[in-house]
């Protein structure tokens, strides 16, 4: 029998086996590419976890002077949270609400090391704290690498490592859902420039890192929006640039200084547009009230009246579309004592004001 007949018989046998389901068909080029892509994506996740997990710690509060801030009951595991290594001198970063009022802190490392920690400083405005372990050798401390949170984009993949419900060193994944959100802090002020993510964050994740796919810390997980104390796909992280600012302030000065304007404000609404006869495409931060004697008052910002309302539309030429934008810009780009140029739409008329930023007081409306 010649070779051509053997080939035909062989093809018929293979075809029969395929129909019978006894032999799997060879993957197409598209399927091979898809499998390679999936494998590469999974490998990235695994590599990030392998590289960063030794830098992540589980924090257990052995004794607390009083109860945790009720604002964070949804986020704080009874007695603990997550943190990560900042430097080889034993300094670690976590949320302020994790260690607030803590009298005894135990820190657990991936290699099994357990050490006692003390609080270096708390920044209640950003909900960031620095703690320190003194009896862990430098060669067992693996500091994280920070990324630039200004480079984040909506839709970008991010990962979190933490201790949800006490399950230490858990990896979860998701995307950046939104940027420049504002959330309530431990003080009377809101935290600006906050990252919103659908990465699963649960009680116990507080203080842990939010990571890009290069394994860099781009945020510190701090709160969830949930009525059930569990992940609902709406979590928030303090951006890395603000975190680093807080860390440096706490280590060098024991405090962090933030700019103060002295207003209460809101986003544009239909009621505001109709009440003050504004253009329906005007965007900005609506000034609802001005604190007497504040930087805003001294610069000439006005309370709403029958004569109109002030809408902040830009600072130093940077567009402001909402109150969240204003808070984000102030948190990320300004310091007390700096003079900024504020552009205001005053019921259709454009005014440009010079505003010298103050220090945040202990208690204020904004």
C-alpha cells in the first residue's frame, strides 16, 4: 500500500476519534495566544504577591485605651488590621484607625517573626500612621517600593494584600474604579485625592497596600462602603503621594501640615443652577459658606446671597470640576503659607482672587 493511501487512512482514523471525543482538537492560534495571555497575566499576579508579601504585616492590637472610632466599625477587625514595611529601621505604615489608642501592638511577619511595635505618629486627617518594631534585624525587613499615584488611570488593574476577617496575606484583585474621591477622616476634615477601587477589601484589610502590577504601592486601603461589613465593590485607598507626605511629616516633625481655605462647599446641582440662574454646563466647587476671618474670607470669597454665589472653577490655572477636585488639589499640590490664584465664577462674572492658604485648625467646617 502506497504512502498516499496510508495518509488518507490516518486522517480518517483521526477524524473518527475527534467525532467520538477520544482525541482533543489541537488549539487554534487564537486559543494558544489566549492561553499564553492568561498564563502571563496570572504570572504577573503571582510575581507581585511573591515579591511584596514579605513586606506586608498583620497587626494585632493586644490592648486599646478605648474603643475604636465608630466611623470605622465596618473596616476594623476586632483588634487588628494590616500594614507594610517602610524602611529597614523598623518603621511600618498602617491606618491611623487601626492603631488609634493602642496600648499594646503585636506585628506578625510572613516568615513567622512576631514583634512588639510602638506608635511613632498618627495623622488623623489622612488616616495614616507610622509604627515601629525595634527588635527585628534589618535583613528581615523588606521595604516596599512606592509608585506615583498621579499616574493612575481609571480601569487600571490593581491588587491588594491584607488580612480580611483575620485571613492573613490574602491577595485580591480589581481595577481603579475612580480617582479624586473624598472620604471622611478621623478628624473634622475630609481626605482628598482618594482612590476608589472594586478590589475586594474587607474588615482587616485596613492599612494594607494597594498595588499596581509592578508591585509598587499606589495607595493604602482605608475604608469600604458597605451596609454588611463586607466587600460591596466600593473600597477606598489613600493615594501613595499623600501617604508619603504623611509619613515624612510624622517621622520628621511628628505631625503633618495641610492647607486650609475655610469654606464649606458642594458640587454643582440643578437647584443651584436654577436659583442663581447659572449656565447648566458650569462646573466647579460651589461655596456654601465662608468661615469668618479664614483665608477664604480674607481673599474675598463670599457667602451665597441674593446677589449670587461663588463657584471655584480653577486654582493656579488647574480646572476644578467639583468639591472633590478642590480637596484633591489642595491635599496633593499645596502647603500652608502658599499663595494660590483662585478663579471664581460669580454668577456669570469671572473673578480672580489671590488666596494665602492657612494651617488647618483643630475644628472647622472645611
